[in-house]
C-alpha cells in the first residue's frame, strides 16, 4: 500500500504526456493540408507564417514529450539540455503567432512598410529571447536531470530561474496579443462561415495557451513562497498545452475541410438533382452518360450536364413556345411562384415535345424555339420533373384554352 500512491500518480502523469501525441497528429494533419498552398505560394508571407507556426508547433510537442526529453539529454550527454531546446522551440512558436497576426492584419500593400518593421521587431525580440535562454542555461548549475518538473525543481536556481521566467513571459505576451486580435477578427463582417468557425477555434486555442503560462508561473511562484503546487506544472500546464494546440490546429483545418466538404456536397446534390431530366433525355440521345468507376464527381456531373444539353438541342425543333407560355400562365394561376412556374412550364414543353410524332408539321417547322432557359436552368427543370402531380395540373390547365378555342371555331 505504501507504494500504490506514487505509482498511481506516475501513471496519471504518464497518461497526460502520452496525450502530447494527439496534438502532434492534428498539427501534422493541418500542416499536410496547408503544405500545397504554402509551396505553391511561397512568396506569400502570411502562408509562410502559417507554415512556420504549424512546423514549430509540431516540433514543440515532439521534443517536449518525456521520452524525447530523455533521449535528447542522453544523446548529447548534457543533463537537462532538452530544456533550453524546448524553450527555444516554444519561443519560436510564439514568434510565429505574432508574425501570423502581423501579416494578417497588415497584409495590404499600402501598409507593407509597417508590416516589414513589425516583422523585424518580432524576429529581433524573440531571437534575442532564444539567445538569452541559452546563455542563462550555460551559466546555470542544473546537474540533476528532470524530465517532467524541471521548471519547479529549479525555480530558485540562479540563472535557470531567469530562463524559466523569460520563456514564460514571452509565451504569455504572445498568447495575449494573438488571442485578442483573433477575437477582434471574428467580429469582422462579411467573413465566410467556415473561416469564422476556424477563427473561433483559433481564438479559444490561443486563449487556452494562457492557462499554460499561468499554471507554470503560479507553480514557480508557489515554490518561491515555500508551497508545493507542482501539480500545476506537471498536470494542468501540459494538458492546457495539448488542448490549445489541438484547437489551433483544428482552427486551420476547419475552413479547408468545411469548404471542401461543402463543395463536394453541392456537386453531389447537383448530380443527383439532374437525375430525372437525365433519365428522360436518354430516350432522345439513345444512350446514357458514360460511366467510369474512377471518374471524379466533377467529371460525372459534366458528363450528365453534357448529355442533357445535347439531347435538349436535338429536341429543340419539337418544342412548342405557345404551349410553354400557356403552361407558364397556368402555373401562375395555380398559385406557384415565378421561378417554379417557369421550370414547370419548361418541363411540360419537354414532355410534350417527346410525345410528338417526328413527321408532324410542328416537328418540321423551320423556326427554332428559344432554348436559352432550358439550357441554363436544367437543374430547376429536373427538379420540376420530380412533381408529376403539379406537371399534370399545369398540363391540364394549359390545354383548356386551346380546346375551348377550337370548339368555339
């Protein structure tokens, strides 16, 4: 029983650190998604900042994992040298956050000079922080290797204490500035819905980063005051970092994934929506659109649209403009709105044309009816074909005036 408590605590902490690989996977996925755009538009400083942010974030979680920390110390032969290395990566990550917001906010041409000044300032300050971290580590006496609680263990050690405070304050400042600007952008009018959701994830992620700094700083100050709040450093701070990184990565993924899925859904709906008209036009074309198992959805949609338009052009000389006008008026009289009435009138005209005999006088008429609406609004016409009851009602009402006129004559 005396050994159960420490062992359970160690298992709990190990479980927390295992989660470091979750944000690493999500961050890598975000980097893979953004990489084609970054490589294609490498001259775009905003995309370079995004790439740097994701790359440094991945590196932080890889090298901050306890197994990697132990490996780094062992390979170099220097106890705790992983600390300034991880601090440097984290500081570079903070700089990439600030560079991202600088280029995002000041990306316009007329503010190019201001952007360059701000970029140089961020790079100079955070590069100086990195240099200072290594100098302070070299001056510090930290012989006992600490894998999980170095910040609190050496909280009172000269020079190492200053290094810890330096990287925490650099992280806190970057988190505050980035979080505030991102939340301001969320309220910008005219943003794409998916982009707004991505910014929300980014905003919450950068705000959660503050919890990492605050938890570690509180644990360090508690050590100075003679109290033990090391659990903030070994449990809360790593968990906050994992959650924050996952949210930030999700913020970059959501706009791309959302827009991609929305476009796929739009294409699929259009392809399915054209099915009734395509089925009807197969009788005119004498065939169906070619099918290939590996064909993309875009290609299948193009083939279906081509089949429909080609068949409508073949059918155009059989179309009755007068019938379409009567059907349109009939649909309006039935209380349908103008767009729906026009689609139903076109559907009635197509069905009538397909029922005509090829040798009838109307079929041999030299005049060619206007097919502009049919060719441009095939989606609406196809949707109208899904309502046979409405088509029947419109056809019946459209036929009444002509029959009445013939009887009168």
